[in-house]
């Protein structure tokens, strides 16, 4: 995996990584595989605090590009929309899930 651009966003308490991953003779990498590769690129990062966005594989090419966000803590992850948390639900251990609303909501 190659880092195209790495930006520290101090306001949102995250590191934003744009990546390019060449994977010849392999299928498209899963989100879990991308999270593990990003974890290797950012030593000391918690895999439960990694969000993968805009992951695209080029048709006819063995190359995937995308963005990943490595958050400093679970509280900082609350800026992500609910559908993003739902998309990563099975990939995270549950410690980085957003706090439940106490407004009664749906039963």
C-alpha cells in the first residue's frame, strides 16, 4: 500500500490518509484488509478507530484507491454519520461505536 497524501486534521482529531494499493493476481481487498494495512501505516493506531471511505477498485486493473481516517478516540468519531458506523459495525470490536441517544427514539 502506498500513501498518496497524509494530513493531520487537528480540529477533527484524526489523521486523513489517501492511499493507492496495487494487488496483482488478488481479488479486491475487503474493508477489514484495508483497515489492517492502514493500521500498519499508522503505528500505534487502534483498528476500532479506523474508518475507510471512498474505496474504489479500477475496472480491469488490480489497483484500489481510497481514503481512511484514523481517529484519536471514540468521541472524535461521532462526527461520522450513522450509516458509516453501521457499515463498519462488523469490523470494529464495538468499543468505538457512537453513544446511544437517550431521547427515547424507536423501541
